[in-house]
C-alpha cells in the first residue's frame, strides 16, 4: 500500500524529486559518454588495436556507476559498491559486478536520459505556459502557441487559456515528478547494489559490526535497568520500610499519627510497584505476550498525540523480533511527537518472504539524523542486532520515512 501524502507533503516532495531527476540526468549524460567510449573501443577491437583500451573503458564505466551509487545513497538506502574496478581484462570478464554495471549503463543511458529530460520539460512547460500571457505579444504571430503547439494564440483570451494550461502542468508535476524520480533510480538500485551477501568479506565485517552493536545495546540496556532499579524502585522500597518501622514504633507507644504514617508507607509502596512495572515494561511489555503485536501496537498508536494510522499484515514472529518492532515504533512515535511538528503519521508492517518490513512515515519538518540522536541510533542497533536493515530518509522540510526490515525469526 502506498504511503499517504498530504498536500503539503506533495509540494515539498516536488523540489526533491526535481533535484534527483537533474542529478540522474547528469549521470545519464555520463552513461551516454560511457556507452560511446565502449562502442568506440569495440570498433577498435574489431580492427585489432582496441584491446588495450578495454580495461580503461571498463574503469570509466565503474566510475560512472559509483557516481550513480553515491547519488542514490544520498536520497535513500545506501547502495554498496563492489570496490575498485578489476585491473585485468580477464578479471573484468569474470566479474559479475562489472556485467551488472554494463547492463545498468545501457539502461540508464536511454531510460535515465528520457526520464530526466521529461521531468525538466514539465518544469519548463510550467514556466513557459504559466507566464505566457505576459510576453506572448513579443512572439511572431505564427509562433505564439502553447508549449505543445496545439493552437495559435490570437488575443488575450487565448493567452489566458495558455496560462491556465501552466497550472495543469503544475498539477501534473506534483504527481509525476516523484514517480519519474523513482523510476529513474530503480535500475541503479536493482543492478548496482552488490549487497552485503555478495562478498563474504563484507558479510563477515557486517556480522562482526552488528554483533558488537548488539553487545553494546545489551550492556546499555542492563545499565538502564540497573539505574532504574537503583535510583527509583530501591529508594521507594527503602522509604516504605522506614515508614513502616516508624509506624510500628508509633503504634507501640500509642501515638495518634500511626494511621498517617501507614498511609504514607502505602503510597510509597504503590509508587515503588508502579516504577517496578515500568521497568518490566521496558524489558518486555506484557501486552505483547498477552495480546500480540497488532493489539500492542494499536494501543501504542492510540496513545500517540499525533494522529496516526496503523496498517498491519503479518503473522506471529519470534518474541524478540516482536519486542524489537514494538520498541522501535514506540521510539519513532516519541520522536515524531517531540521533534517533527507533524500533523499525521502512518505505520505499516508487512510480512515479505520470511521477513518483516516496517515503515513509519510522518509529514513533519524532516531533518532527522541517526548520528545526532540516541533514540534513532538505539533503534538502528536493535534492528542490526537481529541482522536486520535500517534506513532513514528525512530531507529538510520532510517528509520522514523510517524503514526497517527484520527476519521473522520463527
């Protein structure tokens, strides 16, 4: 199900999409140059003098592909590079990454160029037709036409109709530019991302890092529980014991304030019990075990001050996975409430091929950064401890999309 967008969210998404289309158009031009170099090298090989140029041409392709990887990583999940291009022709021929880069080059040189040019054409048509009534009299009579050249403008009434056409182009841009941007980046994400599973060394490094993050997260969680018990619950229990001792002594000497002291002891014991329950909920919320993930999240969303829609379509998962999802969404909704200024939020959870896909969307001011906030960093460490994936897209002005993927663990 596509994420909902408010009108303000759509307006903010258009400049971002236009910027991505322009960047994609630049890499598409480089891809055309790369294709031309490859074709020239192939022709020279046919006459027997182009073979030494093949590694150079393939390195050029790799440089262009890395530029596209960097572009895509700025606006979404990081696209991993396979490393330096092969220096020998035999290695390049055997390299699966090189073959995928060549396939991407051919697709992007055509599709990326057309999509980028189409997006920029829409923007130019908005400017041209929207301002047409201001300068149409400066054109030769036969050239005074709308951007599509559908008719010849003879008077101001016709010119105003062309101006209205500019608003039509603007409405088209609101919906088409984000779509064109996604289509332009799709081949790069499909063909250029080697992923952590492609290289055993990268996979080992990834698992080592996530294991260290899991240990750090576990240690931090133990410290949090220890602080909560030591600074909160323990102090309340000690106070209750002291008050009970005072009540016992007051009762022995027949003092009249015994009932007051017992009442204070009861209140202190109740506070200690409430804090102890809060610590337990922080370790594993009982509502998860009693009612399941969907009902637990429904209760969490209902308590969120920002209007939030919950859409869940997943079966039962391992208890640790459900707890991770619960805490991640709870932290995300807390951040939305405190920092985003959002008017609405949307949480969707889907089961996809043995994995759980979680997305939290809000139409707030954006600018969230995982490196600047301990909450987001904590979410990432929890997710990566389960060998999951964590991505955050939060451009200034919004919207913010937090995406997580975890194995079901059943």
